[in-house]
């Protein structure tokens, strides 16, 4: 129902669950708000995906035989990114199990893998040779993967900030909404990549 | 769920901070939803003055068939910025950021929106976006209408990119508002405020919020694509390099058709509050009004291509879009029917707010009916490029949305200021507005049928007489709007004191003092019925202290 406070019944001042209830409700709000943010972000990607599919099928000027995308490189790169999703998951799990050292190690691993993915993308961009402004392939490919790359880049900064905050004691082992949101974001970026990889490399 | 638990807490509902005292924190960078709502309204009404001046420039230009006031290029700039202003800087901010912020959190018994800080950020993106739009005049404003179709918008002056950036910014603001409102309604309702007990204005906001969130982001994508095409030569819309101008139309209308409902669903909500209050009768068909809003919102995402019948859409696609568009007339008709039935047999109090609400019923219905005409492909092919469209869209946006806004202004003004607006001046303004509005836009129906093309600075001399009629009546409408503005400013200091509930209305915002106090409620109330049963006692508990200042007796321990 609307406000979770009701299900908990009354409290007397000084009882320990007081801040926890506030925390629980705030956590719910923040997670829901963040999910909705991801929905609208997804719409942003979907619009450009629609534009790509529309242009590709409008029958004018799509490169015949397909542009030279390096599917091997992209596959390795995808594995790197999915691996980072796994390490992020381990990081959060270790936080829940109250192990800061392991959490920090896994999150550093995630950041390294994310950076590795971005380097792979740079290689792929150099390999393709087309430019952003050189036609509808360039427009679709660089806009979509570029937007995704920016999301990964923002994610790396985001995770770094979270790690620093966690080191400074901003989160406790029972109150860690910020870390949950960071994990959600990172998985979201992973999922977007699945779609982009499918439509550009497999379609 | 027990209703008594409202006073138990330690949760979010009881988490309060002291009210900020400094002017800056209290009135400028405020995180209070009511202040933000008023900030939105003031800003939007200022932009309405600018947009209205552009509208009058258009009407003065069109008084002579040969134009005479402006060059065609300037005329193009003026009507493009007029449209963009009214849609993005006036109607949408007034209905969502303005009245939405001000009223709906109180109506669900919340003390603020879910993310007050984000709310402040949403507002503060809005004035810069508006200034950017007007700054585009300095570098050559956009000339391709508020829809900015390529290839014309690709060849437009540098200000077109500025336009895209400005609308993108206001889109970000709308998206954040949508997320904020949706979470607030989903999570922060008072105990007992179930979905079918929510006031219909809340339903309006609840259905609008996902539209704001989803459709606006799609527009953001289209604007970003237009911007990078213009500035970096990225070939999205350029047919010479494989791009497609039609792609823009798809991306633009995928937003802008739902945007039409963003601009009307909250107004529907307002009307649904005002009609029962002033006819002293429960709203007829509460659930049907709420569900028909949902139906309109869902259908609204499936009809965008009806704006593109003349753009070369595949015939196989035209029929489904035509049928889906016509389907929207059903939920809309359900609403009109419910409103008229609410009035039927009621004890009608002809206050200014009620006059505007009834005026809304009349003009919006006309606009809705011409909408059904235009949904029919054969008719649309004939009328699309003509003044018939101008008549239709102004009947729904001015006769619908703006009338709703003005009704809401007279209705909720006491909740902002603690004073009533002057009723006598208000009634004069209503009649001037109603006559001026119909006189301006009704002749455009037949001007359109006779074939006067829209968006052109000059026209065939045979249309001149009727165009002059339109222009003269538009001055009457402007006079009415100035009168309302003067009324609002004058009443701020000199209006009659309203007390908490001048209209004897039953929703929660009327059960607390006017103007509404910081954090709205001393205790978050609990709700045990829908608000519209005028014969029953008020369906709230826990409000005793709001008006008397005396806390309720402590119940015996259980």
C-alpha cells in the first residue's frame, strides 16, 4: 500500500526501528524513481534504434553487403562487458555479506573491465573507418554505440564515486541504497549492449 | 490496513525539516512543491504574455491579404516561436509543473513530492530553456513551424539549433517531473487513499506522468538527431545522403501526439474537480472518467501517424491509424457524457471557475469533433494544409487546455494566496474571452474549408474580410486575458479573504488553511471514502488539528 509505515504499526520514541523505517521507505522511493529513470533512458535508446532500423530498411544508401564490422572483436568486448556485470554483482553481494575488502576488489575489477570495454570500442571505431557524418550507417552506428559508450564512461565515474563514498563510510552494511542503484545502472548498461550488439552485428 | 495508524510513524510521512527562513531558500531555490508550483505558473504566464504578443503580431499581419506588417521570413519566425512557446513554455508547464505541483500532492495527503530536490531542478531548467528559445531570435529564429520538419529545418537559420537545444532542455525538465509525480502518486498516498479514492485531478496527473516520462524522451532523441545533423552533418534526415525526412516526422509525432494528451488530461482532471463542486453533486461515472483517461493515454501512443497522412504514408498503414484515432473519440465521449450528466439536476453555482468549466465543455467538444473529421483520411487530405487545422488545434488547446487552466486559476487561487479573485471582473473576463475566442477561431473552420493555407504570410484577397473578423475578435480575447492577469495581480492584496474552503469543496487541499502551510498537514490524514459524496460527512480522519489548532483526544491504549 501507499506508505509502508502503516504495516509496521506504532513506535515509541527511542525504539531502534525508527530510522530503519524511514530508510526503508526512502529506499523504496529512490529505487522506484531510478527504475523510472532507466525506463526513460531506454526510450532514448529505443528511439535511435527505431531510427536505425527505419533508415536501414528505407532502401536508400545503406552500405551494400554491410559495413565492415569486426564481429570477433565485438564478441570479445561483449564478454568483457558481461564479465563486468558479474563482478558488479559479486561486489554488491560481498557488501551485503559485510566484507568491505572483497567489495572493493570486485568493484575495482568492474571498473577495469568497463575501461577495457571502452578501449575495445575505440579499437572498433578505428577499424571501421567510417565517420559519424559519412552517411546513415555512421549516423546510426556511432550515435547508438557512442551513447552507450558515454553511459559506460559515466558508469565508471559513478562506480568510482560509490567506491570512494563507501570507503569514507557513507554506506553501512544495512543501508546501501546508493550501491544498489549503481549496480542497477551497471546492469542496465549491460542489457542495452545486448540489444545494440544484436542489431548491429547479428542482424 | 488500519486507518488509525496515520499517527504512528517514524516513516517518511513524519520526516520533517524546519521551514527555511531566508528569502532565497524560501522563494527562489525552494524545495516546497507549492512554491515550485507557483514559480512554474508565474514563469509560464510570463511566457504566455510573450507568446500572446507573437499571436497578435500574426493576427495583425493577416488583417491584410498582402501582409504588410512583416516580411514572410519574419512571419515564419513569429508563428514558429508562437507555437513552440505555447506548447512547451505555457500549456505543459502550467498543467504539470504549475497546477500539478501545487495541488496533487495535497490531494493525496502527502507533505511533498517524492524527490523535492529534483523538483527544484526541474523548475530551474525551465526559465533558461525559455530564454534560449527567445534568444534564437537574435541569430535567426526557427522558421519551419513548431514541428520543424526537415528539410526546411535543416536549411533554417542558426537559431533552429538553439530551438532544438531549448526544447531538449525543457524536455529533460518534463521527464524529471514525470518521474517525480509518478513515484509520488504510487508511493506517497495517505493511508486509505486507494486508487479509486483519488480525486480525479490526481488521476489526470497520474496518467500524464508516464506520458511526460516516455514521450518526452523520444522527442529528446529526435531533437538531438536534428541538432547533430545541423551542427555536425550527421545524415539522419538528409535524403541526399540516405537519410529520411519522414523519420523526423515519425520521431516527432511519436512524442507530440501523446503531448496533446499531456496538454489535455490534467485539464480533464481540473474540470472533473470543478463541475461536481459547483453543481453539489457526486461526479457521474468516477471510475469511467479515471479509466477513460488511461485508455486515452494508451491509445495516444498508437496514433501518431495520423499527422502524416499527407506525408506519403503507406496506404496499408493509413487505415489502422485512422481507426485507432477515431477510437479515441470513445473514451473522450465517455468523459463529456459524464460531465454533462454531473451537471444534470445539480444545484449549479455559476462562479467564474464554473463558467470557464462549462465553457470548456462547449468549446472542447467542438474541437474534439473536428478531430474526428481530421482522423478520416479523405477529409484530412483535403484539410491538412489549411486553416481548418489551425481552428481544430486552437479549439482543443485554447478552448480545452487554456480554458481548463483559467477555470483552475479561479478555483485554486485561494489556495495560493488566501484570497479569492474578483468574481465580477472574472465573469466579465469569461464572457469577453468566450466571445473573443470563438470569434477568432470559429471562422477559421470555413476559411480552411475554402482553402486558405496555414503557415503563409499572405493569402488570396477573397479571404480578407473573414480574416479581419478573426483579428478583431482576437483583440477581444487578448483584452480578456489581460483582465484576468490584472484580476490575479489585484486580488493578491485586495481580494476577499477566502478562508480554508470558500467553495465547500471536499478534496483534501480544502481541508487545510489557505494559503497552504509548509508541509501541508500537521498530521497525515487517513481516508476512508472517495471525495465526491456531497451528502456524506467528509471522509477523512486526523484533520481535526488543521483548522482548530487543537490536537485530537488521545485514544485509549489498546
